C-alpha cells in the first residue's frame, strides 16, 4: 500500500472522531445554556400538557413523564443521527429538520459558489500580480488585502444596495429571484435550473439578484486570497529555477505558469478553508440581502427558539466543514508528493 493511500485512509478515520467531537460539543452546549427551551417556545402560561408534549419531542422525558438522564439523551441523539434523523422542528408543523435544511441549502450553495468565484478571481489575480511585479504594485495589493479583510459585510452590502439599487436602479436590493420567475426544481440552484430548463428570463433575474450578495461576500474573502497568493508567488519567485529560467530567456508568460503551479498549493489549501467558511458564515450576507438560505433560516429559528432545528443545523454545518477539510487534505496530498502520512 502506497503512502498516499495510507494518508487517505488515515484522514478518513480521523474524520469520524472529529465529527463525533463536534456533535458532542453542540449537544452538551445546547443543554447547559441557561433558560428552558420549552418555556421559551410556549411561554410561562402554556398548558401543562403542551409543555410535556414538547419535552417528549426534545427527548428530555420518557412516555411516563420521567426525566431521561443526560448520557441516555446523548446516546439516543447519536443513534438518531446515524439513521439520518436530525429531529423535528418544534414549530410550523413539526417538519423533519433535515427536510427544512435541504430546502434552504441550495440557496446557500449557490451564493457560496458565486462568492467563492468572485473571491478567487479578485484575490488570486491581484495577489499574483503583486507578487510578480513587486514594488508599488505589491504595496497596493497589500493595502487592498488589509482593507477588504477588515470590511464589515452588512456595511459594504448596504453601500452596494444604496449605490446600485437605490441610486442607479440597475440591480435589485434583495431577494433571490423576481416573483413568478422561479424555474422548475431540478437541483435547487436557480441559475443552473434556468439553463437546464431553457428559462432564460429566470436566468437573467436570478443572475441580477445574485450579483450584489456574491460581490459583497467575495470582496471580503478576496483579501485573504490576495495575501496568500502574493506571499506564495513572492517565495517561488526567489527560487533558483525561476532565476535560471529567466537567465535562459524563457518568456514571462510561460514562466508565470510554472510559478503559479508551484505557488498554488497553499492557495488551494486556503480555498478549501474559505469555502467551508463561506458555506457556514454567509449569515450576514444572507440577512443583509434577504437571501433565503441557511444563514437566514438559522437566524430565524434562533429568534423563534426552535431548539431542535438550531441544534440540527449546527451539527449539519459541522459535518459539512469536516468533509470539506477532508477533501482539501486529500487533494493537497495528491498535488504535493512531499505530503505523506
């Protein structure tokens, strides 16, 4: 068995305790937080039978009304997770949490991908330019990285809304698509579904709605990529093979390709980490632009004290982050032959 296969198997095995640790933290933190989630939902004057019903739904008491010990609650919760049961919402029909997550997840995925592309195009391009040119260009990229990294998403989002939606009136102020233009559901990604079904009016509407939130999210994240790309390109530029290539008269456009190939490994690692953050940290962007994704969904359920939905959503995010990090580690080892377990 090659060392790469050993590395992949080892990373796969390490994901299990990582996810288990994250699930355990979420479970116990939700239960040691002050306040009674049942009373927070139904109020102090709720009928006793309603309170008992919710306590049973939360797994706090058994059918006889006796309190279930915390270790038993924990084991029951793990057993349900292994069956793919994230619990049921305590409000609005008590729908399965996983069903509600899957209804809102495509909007977050679409926004995350769009914001990710914006951040890559801006960050990697500017970082490469700064590291390659040096001098004043490098200094300008450094300033750009510092400013964009410090931007507050709601503020920059509202500035874009004010400029492009209120003053120029060229883009919508919020939402995901114009009412009545929703394409037939295939993947849940409006842009892709519009192309697959030939609904070009829906495609244009979805594209106009996603420009501002993706630009806001991508602009903030691009500062991280520009910093990593600039530093990585600078390091590669100082290596002997670059100096030798220039001495042999190799054209700059060919040389930059070799530089980028060698500088891409730390950039790719940051891509995976930032993609995970984009998936889980878009709540500010979604709430600013009324984007109906996971961030807005989680914020709404926190306000309604929907205990099981909040817990299930946080656990789902934890699993997604662990899996994305696993894929990044495997790709990292595959691209860089020096990485071995």
